[in-house]
C-alpha cells in the first residue's frame, strides 16, 4: 500500500495539499494558501447553511434581482455574504468579484499588498435548492496586475492565466475539487473533524463516454449543428443525464466521463453561463484532468473576456465527446 503524499490511504487534508504545492515554488510567501483556506472555511459555512436552509426558512426568492436580471434566492445572498466575509480578511486580496454583485470590489491596491483577485459564483444552481437539489460554489484565483486601475479590466483575464480554480459541491457529501495547474484533486468534508480530506488525486476524465448533458427542452432553439449532434447521439445509443446545476453535472462528467453542452438559445443568444466565474474555472478543471472545454470554435481558456458578467456558449467534458459535438456544430 503506497504511503506517499498522494496516497489516499493516509489522512491528507486540503491544507496539507496546498502547502505541499506551495513548497514546489521556492520563495512562495504563503499568501495563496491563506486564500484557499478562506475558500475552504466559506465552503464549510455554506455547507452548514445549505443543510439547514429549509429548517431556517431560508429557501425561496430574496425579492431582489442580480445584475443579470435573475431573481436572487435567499441562499444566494447568504452564500455571497459568507464568501465576502471569509475572503475579506485575507491581506493579499486585491479584488473580489461575484456573480451576485454588479461591480467587482476593490479590497486593496497593488502598492498595499493586493496580489490576487478571487472571482466566484457563490451558489450556482440555487434554483434547484427548493427540491433539495445539489448546488455548488465555483471559484477562480487570478493574479492582480497593479498597473491596471480598473477592477473590471484587472479581472478580465484569459482563463489560461488562472492560478487556481475549483468548485465546492454541496450534495449528499460536500466535495471540494481544486486545480493549481498540476492536476485535479478531490477532497470530501468530514463534518465530524471539520476538514476536507483527500479522496482522489490526479483525476483523469475518461476520454469517451456515451452520455450527454444538456437542457434538451431548448433544442428547437439551438443552432442547427447542435440539433444535428443530438440526432446523431440518439442514433448512436447515447444516454442523457441533466441535473441543471453546473457543479453537479460537471462533477459527474469529471468522474465518469461524458459531455456537457449549453449552446446559444433564443432567450440566451450568447449562451447562459458566465465566462469568468463559471466557464473558465470548469474549463481549467477539465483540461487539467485531460478533457476539453470550448466556447464555439475557441478553447474556453483562450477566450479574451470583455466584461465581468460576460456569457458564453459552452461545451466541455471527455476529449472525444467534445470533439464530436464541435464537429457537428461546425457542420463537418
Ligand atoms: P445560476 O448561476 O443562476 O444558478 O444559473 C446557472 C445554472 C447552472 O448551474 C446550470 O448549468 C444552468 O444554469 C441550468 O440552466 P437551465 O435551467 O436553463 O437548464
Ligand atoms: Mg451560476
């Protein structure tokens, strides 16, 4: 039985994992691990609130809309507040940006020690909470450029520049998936000791699996090539799985393979998912696990963002499956 640092037979926490990764970079100050520890603290607090949401009467609409014009759920606001409070105390953070807030928040300038930007969707898929569905927090960590004054321009970085990304899935267990650019690791929260414990390191997504994940009810409004893909998949014994909560759909695909699609539709002509804090973090996870992620013809990580809440069409998952979708979408 192996007993190296990546062995899942040893008890190995998220914190130890990040410290070990940081040790690979001589001269690292430790600021990065403080940020991951804040996200992990927020994840534990949000997991606790999600579990008690119905008992605390915290489900349903907040009565407000976010910048995207979507109804905010009470739990969206609670999760956002928890992340802002956990990350707000970390001295190296320059900018925080959330799906729930119209503008990014400048915490400190580069000259005052602001080194990193953290972008997040505090509670993705929150509309499924009413029926006890799995929801998640998606995050990405970027370097701050002290020469750029505008916070929005600072965070509009290509996905290939992400230092780390991941998600926390609040399902039957609480799963923390992270990459710092050296593979993908999965931790699960042991609620009795309050730590995220490593259960799987260097995750590799299967290169093919005959399962697609899409909101097929919108298929009439998909561009022709995506409709062709679905016809092809039906004729080729594909199965379908769609939860409608991105972290849950991505997590299944990461572990079992398959492909996720959110093409342009009539109501969302640019796609529904947001580039900076939904598509990019998931694309980094997929690519680090050996999968692919595309927005139209462009690799997601190469898309140049123009604004904080930019939406994109998205196809991600197993390499071969993504290529088949792209082939149909391009009319090949
Ligand atoms: P949200 O950020 O408002 O929760 O919306 C994002 C969610 C994703 O979790 C999911 O993949 C998608 O929206 C589902 O959309 P639809 O209900 O249109 O299928
Ligand atoms: Mg979202």
